């Protein structure tokens, strides 16, 4: 039985409480028998994996591998994942490079079946690295089963330092955010971007999100995200706007239900 995160409150009060108890709740979650079984199995058996086919043929290994990158919903898409892993990312026309979701590139790079003489599965400590990521992601999924906003906030909180430390160009870093669905949702909500934003040409999306981040959050460069105060500001803005959108949606549903219930019945 897996430990279920305790989330008695929603919104900002709930977020503050979650962060206060995060270390203890994470410890309890990681000690759950199901998590221990999956991570132990992965660490003990990943060294025998030499090819992408070896990985996708073992459902238990594949579950941890995909879960470590937030791709657990692709567990039944074996041919799709095998193609991503076998083509790697070095070629411009590699399958992962043609997908808008950047998480597939991270998966292919991490395992290195295509772009390394020896896959990363043979590296000492590789199994432990992946299971550490898997535990974090699995906890976030468990949180998201109760509050999707908190899950997205935890993912963003975990990613900010990585984004800030990335030595890629500013545009490249923003494109990676736009190519990461959970991160994209956080920034779009925090910056008040409308649903139609995703329909814009990619260059226009890049220009608009950078402009709004500068004006609203004082993010002139994504390196600024190394500032913990700024990180918390982004998360708080996201949670407030996310909660407001939920309230608005519920209010609209309530109004619609009230109108339907008050409408005269035909006899």
C-alpha cells in the first residue's frame, strides 16, 4: 500500500502546509512497499539492459524509467518509446527532436542507447540516479491525484534551479519551458496568458512570454530564477490564478445548473 500525501487545505494555505511537511511526507511515501519494490527491482536489474528493446520488454523497468521523466502514461506505448530511445537526439531528424514535448529528449539522452558507444545503463550509479527521479515524480503524481495545482507547483519548484543554471541561450531555455507541458502550464497561468496563446506562431509565443515575464515578474533572464524569493513568487501567482480559474469554472457550472433547475417544465 502506498502512502497518500496529506493535503487538508487547498490554495496558498495548503501550499504552505505541504512545504512545511514535505520532507516527512516524502520519507513516508518513499518507504511505501510498492515504491520500495519498484526502485529495488530497477536498481538490481537495469545493468542487464543493453538495448531499447531490453528496456521496453520489461514492464517493471519501463514503468520506473518513464515515471522518472513524468511519462508514466506512455507505459503501453512500447513501440513509440522504443523508437524514441533507438534514435536518440543527436540527429536533427531523430524522432524525439520532432516532438514538441521536451521530456522525450531528456529520456533519450539519459539512457543513451543511440548516441553513446555504451548505454548509460552500464554506468555505475545510473540506477540510483533514475530511481531518485522516479521517487520525486511518483510523489508529485500522488499529490496531483488530490490537487493538480500542487503537483504542477512541486514540479516547477524542482525545475527552477535547473533552468537558472542551464548555460543555453535565453531563447533556448524559454523554448524548453514551452516544450515541457507541466512547466508551460505554470508559466502560462502565472503570467495570465489566455488559452489562445498556444495557437500563436512559436516565435510570437516566445516573444510574448519573455515580454510578460520581464514586465510582471522582473525576469529579464531565466538565470534570475536562482532567486528563491522569485521562485516562490512564480509559484504563488500560479496557485492564485489556478484557484481563481477553478472558482470561476465552478461558479459558471452552478449558475448553469440553477438556470436549468428553475426553467419551466413542459408537460
